[in-house]
C-alpha cells in the first residue's frame, strides 16, 4: 500500500510464497527493477530464495535490486544479507513512507 501511495504508476506483483516468485522469474519476459523480500516466509526463506533466484539471474544475465525486509533486528541476518551482492537495501519493519521513498530512489 505504501508503494502505491508513493507512486500509483508502479506495477506491483505480490506472491504468497517464494516458490511462486521463483517460477515467475524463471519464465519472465519483463524483469522487475526491485524485489522486496521478507526474510521469514513459509517453506522457502529469503536465503533460499536468494540462492535459487541467483541462479536464474546469472542464467539470464539480469539483476534486479533486492530489498530485504525484516521485523527482526538480529545482526546475523544483516550479516547474511551483506553476503549477497543482489541485496542493495536492508530494511527493518514497520516501513514508513520516508524509508520506502529512499529505497525506491536507490
């Protein structure tokens, strides 16, 4: 909702499960510029997603920006995120409009 409030022209696709997003990326004609990725998702967490998506990104030689979202302030998660070149932003929820606007400009 915050993204739509910031810019109603941004096309947003949401997935309940990371596996669905992986399938979509593998068969995508138009790649997203930014992926907002929650760390804690059912079945496949953010790290599993990044590993699987990284293979797809390399195969298609395309790299969207990935913005990690978390409600945890666990420093280990931040360290893990730094290990992925795909991750450009690490955000702790809840998001506010200013933080979202800053990430969309990156």
